[in-house]
């Protein structure tokens, strides 16, 4: 079908060029109705994006920073991007942390002997070679830990905190280990930060506080954390052996994968869109964030394939090392520091490429109004909502937002996102081909139109002032 | 609170005795309104049943036939039943199959090397010590396997069959291994029979056909089965190494745990209610079927605790070996073969002790009408539905139903049952204390009233004729 598609796409471009100048000026966004429909049609007519994502995650599996699978995936992506005919395809270098999980286990040894389902937290130090066997103190919050006074000394502290909102519950994964260490604990366990569980542990990064001892830390499955809590509630002493031989190796070279459609009038002005290509070392990293990465890549590929060439450059970036460092995002900002004022818009999808609803946007009010006009073109696929965000809606675009670049996150129906997040269940089947196609469409239309509008998306008066704190 | 409860219960019993004989005769079920409300209140006022279930499953874990944990759980149950003051507490012997999983693994070796998440099927033979490494043929149905002709020869056949209804999909677990063997396969994999997955394998029993070679068989996680299928769809050869050292040991002694409230007028007529106390060797066997077992046990305990003594005997039976043999159910039938005509009703809960909706019943039309009258007493907890079944609604009562005993299964909201079924996720937290209390109430009211009605629940004319085929 490729030849006929190309012809019809050229037809669209030709029709746009033939519009009388007045019509365009009076309705700067409305004139994109036909091209938007073409992009939506191209993105949703088949399962090309899903097939590409499947090939990526089945071939390379998960892709932790520092791993061979991440670099092999990046090699393949760069080759494919060139095959797509995209411009300026390159890997932009970034040095990334290289944490290796190694072998690990947690075993209940009192009141009975039973294996526990666990995953070490990313960045955790190892236990001694014999493991750590200690009594467990289960607490339900930071306050609860504090109230217990010296009770945590010499113990393994388990934070058994039910999932409410990710932003709240994740605090125990990130800060729990150091809080436990300050209370005198010898190791830290957390209840997995997960909204559903089939005894599945869910990993993620921890952050050691420089003022506390670095103690080993792991996530237990929700089920195991609840069981240990019940033992404690019954007054039964609980002992666990935690064994981990995780290592932090020297930083390792990686890359952001970058590909463009060069702008026809103002090639140095850029709309950036992407996802992160690294993942945790479990599952396939399909939902987090293979899907977002492929959605952005495919959006740019479709703009190219339809023969469209917007006024400004459209650039797909598959950031490296979002999960445990954010080094790809920093490297992008640093490599492009001289052009940040010509970054018109930065977009990312990192909540799973589920059914898209629109965007969460941070920027000036006038920019928000234009984003909403453009999103209206996505009404046919139900992705026309634009909500205002009070901080960068996604992690990899945060350094750009901090530098004053308007930022947008793809908003999706993420009902099930935290069922599979950072677990072995983050696999291709959790995403739907039609949903992914609509994500591609949403990205493609927003990127193309913002890149093509006569005027640059208005910024706030001063860099950084667009980000409410 | 125990003393005041006992007084109020005695008050109910006294009030019933004081009813004029005419009132009882005119409305044989309606007169049980007060006693039903007392049982409902007692079963739902606290979390006693849930605490008992938690203590059972946390203390002993899963309980496969032949395991020490099953027998230790039975020892404890019999002690607790005596402490409850129940009558005729005993373990009735049954010899059960003793299959031991041992160690096992499945590893993808082509097109890339990656561990697969698997659980051997119950009853599977072992692989040779070096495992079986062979190309994989993915098929989608028995018909598909047949259409492939000789393609399965020397291969590992994977049935990748999506879950629809358990009764349909489970055929691939039970009969798949022999079907694959007849086609020349060297081993069989199935996609887990599960309605949800976080890369969780779900085990269960297989049945070797005597006309086919016995080949090793295991369930892969849904995610892994789908990935292997995608490789095949792309034309990529798939090879897997399956390694299992499962063993079938000589039959092992076990018991059905039995406890009663002896009937005051016709002690040799019996209402039996129960669940199965054995489980698969994963998770905690809390949903399947610790909850049903405890619901029946607690129902009989509450009848006793409230000082109620129905006309006939009410008997809780916690059957052994439902999962991989049904020997407990057969042993019960055989041990009581002389009294089966005095078994008034046999009930079981084995779909998870979720929110109860009523009963599925097999028996005569006149018995069905009475069951519905009694179930109406459960309207306050929404468990008043009685639907007609065309075969025994549960496995452990099937030998009794075959002998002509009216049979009822507790009907529950089992929406999530097959998310956790036969997996490591079958743990206490999947059940809700209030739901379990309502299951106890439904069992207690139905058992008490059917045991107390002046007339025995009418049977069909001939033994066996009540079971439509």
C-alpha cells in the first residue's frame, strides 16, 4: 500500500499549499484539519507501531542503563531510523549509572520458613555475602517509624504502605531506606508500590541520603508484606534473611537516539517529542516506556512518510537512563544548551501508551490556548483534552521545562499502569495496538501543527517563570 | 462479648420453641426469620472467620496432598474444632496421591536467551536430567494441532489459548499434554489458564491419556506464551529448554476433617457442608479453598455457639485432595455409604469466599422450591438467589450427588477468581473479611434451616435421577 499512501499524502501537502493566504491567517489552526486527519488515518489504519514495539521488546527484552540489551536496542533503533529515511539520525552520548542487580533473595525464617517474592531496589548496596538475618519491624508510615523510637535498631524495617497515589506511596521506596537507616535499621524492605498484585514484586529507584548509612533495600510483593504485617499484629516475632549481591559499576556510555524531519523554513527551531528507551531489568519495558518511545518515533516517521515538511524541525528523542539517573535528559539539555530558546515545545509520553486523552501542559496561558486549539484536531480520536500542569509533566523534559521550554506530557487512560509498573508484567500484551496507534496520531498531529504554525508557541516572559512551584 | 452473645442466642432458641405449633406448620420456613437474623448477625458482626483463615494460611502456607503442611494444618484444625466444642470431631482417613514438584525451569534459548516464568502441571512426569531442548510449535487449539499434521513431531507443543471460560480453556491443561504426545511432541507447554496476569504462571492438574506417551508438561505465564507465539508469527524459530524433576511418590495418608452439631431429633440425618482443605503448592491456598473450608467450619461453629441444635445433624467436612485426585470426596462417600440416603443436603464453597449471591442447586423441583424459600432468609445479605444446576455444582459433593443427595454450591461474585487461581497470588488478601462473614452466614442459615425443617428435603424418585446430563 505504500505507493498509494505516498500519493495521497502528497495530495494533502499540495492542497495545503494551494489554500489562499487569507484563509490560513484567519484560522491558523483550523487549516490543519485535513493534514491532521491524514496523520490520524495513517497512524490508526494498521498496527505498524505495535509491530515495531513488539519487535523491539521481544528482540532485546528489558533495557537497564549499562546493559548490553539497552545498547543493542539503541544500535538497532538507529539503523531503523535511517531506514525510515529520517534526517540527522544519531546517538547523542550520555554517561549513565551502571547498577547491576546480581542474585538476590529474601526468605522468611520465623515464624516459619518460606521464600518471599522480592526485587532489590535500583541502586541498593549489597548485603554481606552471608546475607542479613534480623528481626523485622513492620511500620505503616514515616511517622509510625518515628513513633517507634529505638525499636528499629538492629532490625529490618518493612514499610507496609498500601498504594494510594503513586506520588505519595513512592516516597517510601525513594526515601524509606535512608529513613530506616537513620532509625538504626540494618536493611529496609518496602511493600511494592503497585495497584494490583499476583504476588509480583515491583522495583524502582531508591535515593540514599548522604547523612544516613547505606543499607540494602528491596521491594517485597504486596502479599508478602501484608503477611509479615499480620504476623507482627498477632505478636509473632518475624525474622527474615535478605541476601543481595548488587553492584554499582563505573558509569557506562549510552546514547539518546535522535532522528528528525528538518524544518523547511526555520530548521533551527525545534519541536522535540519522545519517550525513554531504558527500562528496569524486569519484564520487557514495553509499557514503561517502549510504547512512549515508539509512539514518538512513529509520529515523526509518519510525518516523513506522508511527505509533510513543517516550517520547523520535528525531532524524536528516545532518552536513555530515565529510570535511575535522568542522565539522558541532562545530556540532551547540555548538548543543546545553545538552542534551547529555539525549542518551541518538548513532549514526552511516559505513562504507558494506553488510550490517549490529550495532554498535560506547562507553559504560558497563551501557549495553553494554542495547544487547546491544536488538540481540538484530535477530537476524532478522543485526545482533545489539554490540562494545565504545575510542574513538568514528564521527567525527561523537565530540564527543558526548567530552561523555559513549554512542555507537554501525553495524557492517557493509565488505570492499569501501576498494576504492571516496574514489574515482570510490563510486557507488550499490556498495550493495545489501536491505543498505540492513537498515541502516535496524537503526537504526530500536535508535533506537526506546532512545528508548522506561522508563529512560535509563545513563552512566558522569562525562562523558568512558566513553571509554577 | 461472648457471654452476652450466648444469652441472646439462647433467647432466640427459646423464642422458637415457644411458637404455637400451627404457626410453624403454616409457614415452615418463615418461622426461621429470627434465627436466620441471629446467625447473620453473629457471622457478620466481626472478622472472626477471616482471622481464623489468616491464622490457618499464614501458619501452614499452601497444602498440597502428601505434604507435611497439609497434615500439620489438619492436625491444628482438629484441635481447634474440639476447642470450639463441636461434636464428633475426627479425621476420616483417605489415601491421596503424592506428587512432588521438585525443581523446574523453562528457558528460551532461541531467538534469544531468557528465563520463562513457568509452573509444572500437577502430575507431570519429569524431564530427563539434562532437560529437553527442542524447537517449539505454537498452536491455538486442538484442531489447529491436528491440522499441522506431522509438524509437532520432536517438538515442544505450546497451546496458546486465551482464557474465555474456565470450563473451556482448562481442557488444554487437562488434555493438552496427551494430545501433544499423540502428535509426536516431546513435551507440552500451555498458556496459563488465567483471566489476568502479572507474568504469573498458574498450575493445575493434567490427565494423561492411557493411549499416549507421558510427556512433561508445564504452564507458561500468559506473557511468555504470547511472546513465543509472536516469534513464531514472525517466522523466527523458537527453541526452549524445559527442565523438571517432578516425582510421583506412593500414595500418602491424609484425612477429611469432620465436625458436627448433632441433631436433636434425627441425629442420623445429616446436612453436610464444606470446602477442600488441600491446595496447590503455590500461594497460600486462601481463596482455593481455605476460604470455603473456613466458611463451612465457622457456620457450624456459630450454630453451636448460638446454642442452636437443629432437628438433624449439621456436619462440616474439610475434604482432602480435591485438587489432584478427589480422593477425600470418594473416601467420604465410601465411609458413609450406608447413610447416604439420610444425607439431606450436601453443600460446598469452592469458587472463593467472595461476596455470596446464593446457591447453585441440583435436586428435585420440590427441593429447589424449598431451597429458594430458605434462601429468601438471606435477602438481608444479598445471598438469596438459587439457580438450578445441571450437574454437581462442586467437585467434592459430586460423589454424593451421584448417589442421589441434593447438592448446592455457594454462588459468589467470582469476577477475580481466575486472576489468582492456582497461582502464587492465591493469598489471604484476595478475600475480604465482610465477604467471608457473609459466606459463613449463607452457609449457616441454609444448613441450619434445612437441618431443622420438619420434613426432609424431598429427593427425586430414584437415586441418581436428580442429575441431568
